[in-house]
């Protein structure tokens, strides 16, 4: 498996995927979503999850979110 580090950003949200790490640590392959704050008093909010959790989230959204 090759190492993948991909990012995608919009005006308010940025996403980062790190997959294929050879480190044998829990959470070394992860997906992060950062929502940019428009309020100077609040920092950006980031949600990090493992690739397995991200796949479960994708399956949930594909099942219940209509386009």
C-alpha cells in the first residue's frame, strides 16, 4: 500500500486524509475535518477519526443523505 496524504479545502471547511502509513500505531491512518471559525474568539474546530471510522461515516451519509 502506498502512502497517501491528500487535502481538499473550501471557503469554510478543509479536509485532510493520511492513509497507508507504515507506522504500527493506532490512529496513524486518519481523516480530519476542520471547520474554520469566523469568530476571532473561537478557534477552528477539528474532528479527527481513523480511516475505519471515516468509512463508517461515509456509509452512513451515503445511506441517509439524499442528493
